[in-house]
């Protein structure tokens, strides 16, 4: 246990991670059409300000500006040959900011999905996905990331490919999936199924969980689902600050700092150890989350009713783990093995 | 098990269509191809095979997707099987001048490279009998305008998966308004971070939560347009 995150996990019973990279960069002037990763080289001072904001707000862990930094995503900006330099640059800036923090702050090298559908349904093979993730992982490692962090994944196959890449890079890692479709991932994975899938990985993550999705309430329902499945690893909760609203040419999320503070406390009560925000979560939210986690005592595991009452309702009646689920898929007349 | 040995050609029409619904549901491409040929050989018009067998079967898939019973992998397999049937029917439909359900131009907006959701909508729209022109990802407003002019669709569909790219939908809609052609098209928008309120705020005709809703909305909007058009004449 020599990595920075494991050391923090040994001494603390909750950790605060960061908020939204995209929403913040958009506010700093990123326009639709720009790849945020280009700013790691073109506007390093803005990326430094983004990271510094998290550290000043009390983050124990923050993610690098490299979500779309794999070859598949960069290709759409004609930059598939720049994976190494863009990821390294992002991580080097992060390393500087973290090392000056005056307390232990973990740099998590962020990796998002490839954006492609994996075989046999789609065209991306396991080997090609591993190669892409591995290329990015090595660059983040070179730049000085403490851990690697894959997020917003919807297919089990893609999550496994990332895990394999982390093994090849010899790096500790965390991974989250996005549960945005009736409480499941887009590809139909439930919270309980993710726990099972993660448990079987040969290269185990330090922590696993959920990010993004549909608002804070849904995310906590997913955390409850993880906890009920009895996972062996700490749970990550990184939910959106409410729902995006469009106002006078700008997108803003309707979750207030107060709501996110409530969410953070509930997330911890629900069983999460690493808590943060995703889209729409700004430094004000994060500061309030930190205050709440420090000042408020742990409570009982919240029920769905309590979550709905405090944070608002859910996007769907069930999430695929309960008994009151919609009918199972129709049975055909052909035998289905 | 005897059930494993279904011989498609021995089924009567009604049983065969029911079996095609099942086989679409299970994403069995070869079985759908075989059944499509059988119905054509039995004298069915290509249009009937399309609407009664394939579109009918995809409606079940769409309903279960909407209701959270099926998920993307199953829908992709079903759409793939449907597409195999369509490949057989397409040239025949063109020859026979079968009626058209409607036409859609669809694309992910500029700066956004996500296409899983958009592809799903394309497939489900084709599954419902629409003609779909897919512009792919990262489309600037000029690309949309060119396609609208050359394809003359009923519907313009735009997709975005990022909060940073969704405002671009408004850029496209505002440009349509400036050019005075906004009312010539039904504009449907979709994507994970969107919602109904956003759709209204930017001036789209509708926000579609998922591919199944997109199909239902497209059908309803096209029907309403035709009615309005007929009334005006």
C-alpha cells in the first residue's frame, strides 16, 4: 500500500473528490467544438486555476483534464497522435498544484469512454480498447498521476478493457460507471451487477462506484444498490448537481450548494467513502459539501423515501435490483439455451 | 426440444409473422432474412412485409426499450436483424413506389463526437419505416443546411451528449429562423443531458428522451403536419 490514495483511505473514513471539469471550462470560455484537452497545452493557466479551485475548496482527490484524452476521442479533433503530450501536460500541471497544497492531495488521471460500441454489438474489439486505454494510462503515469480513474462507462466490456490497461500500466485505479437509463447504465448494467463484475476483475480497483447519470437522487439509489450487494471495495459517489437547465444562452445545473451538501452527507450515510460531484458541481458546491461532511455526524443508511424527500424524486420507478421491477423480457418460442 | 426445430417455411402467414416478431426481439438476423424471403415468395408486397412484419416487430422492441425491459445491446441486435430484412426490401420498395412514412436528416452537433444515441435513433427510425439520412458526428450548421436543401426531409434530428455542445442546437435552430425556413421542418432534439425544458427553450418541436420516444414523436408530428397540410388545401 504505497500509493497516495491507499494511504488516505487508511487514515480517513471519507474523502472528498472534485466537481465538474466540463461545466467549469465552459464557464472559462471553452466553446462548443473545442476539445477541452487542448487547453492543457494552449491554456495551462486555466487548467491550473481549475485544479487550484478544487484544492482550495477542500478536495482530497482531483481528476485531470483528460476525460476525452484517448485516441478514439481525440481523433475527432484530428489529434489522435497527441495522446501522450496532452495527457502528460494535464497531469504535470496537476502534480504541481497537488504538491503545493500543503496536505495530501491525490492526482487522479482521468479517462473517459472511447465513445464506441464494443464487439460483438459494435466494432471496437477488446484488444483495440485495451490498447487505447493503455496508451493514455502510460501518459498519465508519466505525467505523475497517483492513481488512474476511469469514469462514465456504460458497458461492462469497456470497464474490463480499462482495468486490463491499468494492469498493463502497473497502476492503482478507480472506476465508475454512469447509471442513466432507468437506474441502469445505458447498456443495461444494474448496480448489483457492477459489484459482481468488479469483484471478478483480476486487477482490483482501489474503489469503484457511480458518476454522472441523472441527478443526485438517482445516484444515491445506485450507491444503496452497491452497498446492498456487499462490495469489498470502497464506494465512489460522484453525482451531478441536479439537472441541466438552459438560461439565456447558458447551461446551468439546478442543484444548489445546499442540496449538494445534503447529497454528500446522504452519500456517506448510504455507504460511499469517496464523495464528489460531476456535471454542474462548482467550487461553491464542493466547499459546502466539505463543511457538511466535517460538521455533521454520520446517520443511518437513508431509505429511498428519505432521499426523495431531501433531494427530489427519481427518474424511474425502479433500478433493476428490486422485486417491483417491470416484467422480464418476453420469452420467444425458440429455445434460448 | 421440438421448439428448437422451428421450420419457418412450414408456418402459415400468421404464425410466421408472430415468429418474426420473436426473432426480431431476439436479434436473429438470418432468421429474419429467411422469413422476409418466404413472405415475398408467398406474394406479400414489400410494403406489407415492412409494415406488418418488420416494423410491427420493432414496435415491440421499442416499447420494451422505452419501458426499461430491453437495453441498448438487445436493441442494437434487433435493429441489426431488422436492417438485414430492410436490405432485401429496399430495392423492391423503390420499384413498387410504396408510400413513405417520412424522411429524417439526423446528426450530432458540432464539437460533439458521441454517436451511440444518434445511431440508435437512426436504426429505430428506419425500423419504423422512416428514411434516414445520417450526417454523422460533429456537424456545423452549414452541414445541416446543405442536407436540408438536398434531402428535403420532414424532420431534422439533432443529438448532443455534452453540456458544452448542447447549446449549439440553438445556433442551428436560430439559423433556420433567420433564413425563414424553421417552419419547414419538424425539429427533434435528444441526448443524455437534455430535457424537455431545454428543448422548449431553444425552440425545438420536441425533446425525445430516448430512441423509442423519438419514433413515437416523429410519427405523431408527421401525422399532425399532414393533417394541417390537408386542412390548408
